[in-house]
C-alpha cells in the first residue's frame, strides 16, 4: 500500500532562515507527488507538484521540492522563511493519475520573528 | 481559477440530528471527494465519486452517506450526528485528466460541532 511519511509534526524556523520540510513515500512505481499548504481556517492549496520530467520543481511563494527516486523523497525547501509561511504543509502521493491521492499527516511550520 | 464552494463554514448541530454538508465545484470535474481533518490524524477520505450517481467508500465511511445527483454538486450526509463527528470537513474535486497529474482542488472547509 502507498504511504507518505513527514518527519516532524512541528517545525520552527527563524524569519529569514532556510525552510526544510521532509517527505518520504512508498510507491512501487514512479509516482505523482504533491505539496499542499493550509493556512489557518482555510482549505488546502496546491504549492507544487511533480508529474514527470525535471526532478526539481518550483512552486508558488518561493518554495521548491526535489524528487529523489533513489531516496524515495520529495523534500520541500524555501531559502528564506517569511512570517506569512506559517501554516500546515501536507505532502501527498499518487501512483498514477487515476489512483487515489494519499496524504501525509502534515507538518506545522512556525516562523519566529 | 477552480472554485470549490462549501455552503456552510461553521455549523453547530445536536446529537441525533440529520446533517447535510453541501459542496459545489465550477470546473466540470469528474471526481469529487469528502475528507475529514482532525488534529494529529491528517486528512482521512470519507467518500468519493467519479461520476454522477456513482460513489465509493473511502477510509472512514461509517456514519456517513453521500449524494451526487448532478456533476457539480456532492453532498455529505450525517444520518444521525454524534459528538465524535465533530470535525473539519473538506470537500474537493479533481479532473479525470492525465495531464493534471491528479491535482485535487479543495474548498475552504466546514467546521462542524455536534453537541
């Protein structure tokens, strides 16, 4: 069965520091991979996704993620954290475009002034 | 922009009441979903539908039913609400389109409190 692991349910960074949110998945085939963000009291919004092609994917708000097949990872990074980045982040995987999307448990990001 | 609209943001219902959560999407998506979100448990799929009048159980369907009479509308029904159904409910949709890579679009959520 497919699964998604996000290391660290809570991550705190200082404003201006590097953001690194970790995601590992299990999949028998190269999957579709997603990062979603949820701001307080809102639904989830797509940050970025990997389908095929270039393994470094750029998303909105300065975030990017790199698909590493050998490590079965899809970590999310941002060079410099901003206060507005404080939110819940969900990694998700789908084995194919027709399979259910499986969400990770989420990582809550706090940004300290 | 894709828009998924959930009719109620905040509801308070009594135990035993029948509750309807309504969701409408405006992008002609084939797939629609209902998730439940609880602290520490992430998102859990309740039901999904891949076509009008079609539905499939997700991971936690007990205590819930759904209705999809029109392509754009997907309703979640709690036949007899219980306090353990107090939660945030998220509706979502996605196109049946390989090029989209299975991207899911979410509504803003409905906070349900059962007292």
